[in-house]
């Protein structure tokens, strides 16, 4: 997905109306103007839009707002309306976690966030981890059921998020989905059986852009879904999204990226090289090895910072509820800030003199 050299997926175009001396076809007239605007060689127009185009052009006085998408170097015109149409044109980013799914709704004109929500991945009812879910797909109808769980869950939460923020699901034209390799397969309804069997082969690493309607997602029927590519069986689109967002792949300095979820990926490197490894983290940090940890949810501490001079703690909980526990991201924040404030040493041991009487031992 590419915004193009001028930026933005939504463009306002003013066309010269046709005359007897200029009887260019409606679609060719619009495509020509968009080529000039975008510096593009060609413009493809959705067939559904083509059928409505004459009416849209004439009712708008040939001043229209175009919703565009670029794939494999080609521009696609998804939809259009008059420039005086103030309907929000939205995009949706989906973090498809094994345990938790996060949605962010974005205004594609202003690039402002309209709202955000999260919910437990409904596939937890089948199994808390990837292995259990993939084994479930071996049952008759298992793949269809587990795919339906996540698609139905997304549709419900999209509708709820839109109710809170103003747009309708039909106003969502572009979606991006980032998840690990197994979650991506289950989201697409593709059999993940061989991901967990030697030699551990996914069905696809770079899924093509799909129509939302093909995947069963109830947004605008013409909407396109970008699914972030995988690198292999245990390095998925969520890791790729993290690398791109952090800029690790463009950094001159060597840095480390740790993506901690139910599974954890660690990437070390810079613009010239990247190395990665993966392992189970969620169970360890959410009540396994770390007994006080718990799954993310309302009231769970997910972010912590400590003022180095005063040792004052700043704690953030999910949905800003009263604290009732701490999840993996909160624990990692805590460890990092305890170290930066010198309350723990490089081995993770508390330095009593630096803790300002904050250490208390209760029941061991």
C-alpha cells in the first residue's frame, strides 16, 4: 500500500466538463486527470464505481473526491463522491494478537486517529496458544469454525467502534492487518497444519491484497485489506510492522526490538543486517514464571515510568481503570525503568540503597 508521491489516499479532482468539442468518455476524462495528479501511467477503476460514475460526475459539477489505492505500482480508484460530501473516509489498522486484538480507526483525509478499542481474541475459546489452535483445525470443520470466530469478532468490534466514533462500517475503505504467521493463516481461512510440522512450512508468506468482502469483513464492499507479510513460520507480519514502525531497518546504529505478546520476537540489527529469534512469552509473564502477572484487560497495568530523581512511579492501566494486576508490557516497562533509575542492577537484583524505602516483602 502506497500513498503516492503527493501523500494521501483521498484526492479532490476538478474536471473540465465535456462539450461537443471535447467528448472524451467519463472514465477516460477522470483517469486522465488522476494520472496528471498522481504522476501515474495508468488508473484502474472499480467496475461498481464505473456504473455510478456518470451520475456522480454530473451531480457534483465535475468536482469529485476520489478514494485511491496503489498496489504493485498500479493505482486503483475504489470510489468517488462529490467534493461537498463530508462523509468520513476511514481506514482501520488491526493488530491481530494471539490473545488480544487491537483496532485503530483513522480518518484517511486528516490522518487523525478517530478511536481505538481492543478485545480478547475469540479463538481463545478453542485454545490459548497457537499450537492448540492449529491442532483444532485438523478436526472436521475446525478451520472454518476458528476462522469464523475471528471474523465475527472483528465485525462486531468494528461496528461497536464505529458507533462510538461516528463513521459507519461502510465508510471504511482501507484496512491493514498485522499478526503472526499462524494468526494470519487463521484470519484468511488458510490451513496452517504444516507450520508446526517439520520442516515447518507456511502456505503463503506474502498474501496478496484482498477485498474485505472476500474475507468476510463487513466494511465497504470495495474496501481493500493489506495483510502484512510473514518471513517464516514463527516470524510474522506483526514483527514486520514493528520493524517498519520503529525504523530499525533504516537505523545506522545497532538496536534491539522486543515484541512481547503471547509469543515474543526479538530482532537485533540495523540498516545493513537483522537477526531474529522467537519464543513463548505470554504464559511466562502472565501468571506462569511471573506469578503476579496476568493477561491484558481493563484495569491491568500496561505502562510504567519512573522519574529518576524523585523515584515517583507513573502507572497507566488499560481503559484507565483501578489497577488490578500487571501484564507483560507493564512488567517489561517496570524492569527497564527500575534499571534506569538504578533500583535494580544489571543482574536484576534490587539495590536497597536506591529504592527509597519502597521495598516491602509480603508472603515471600
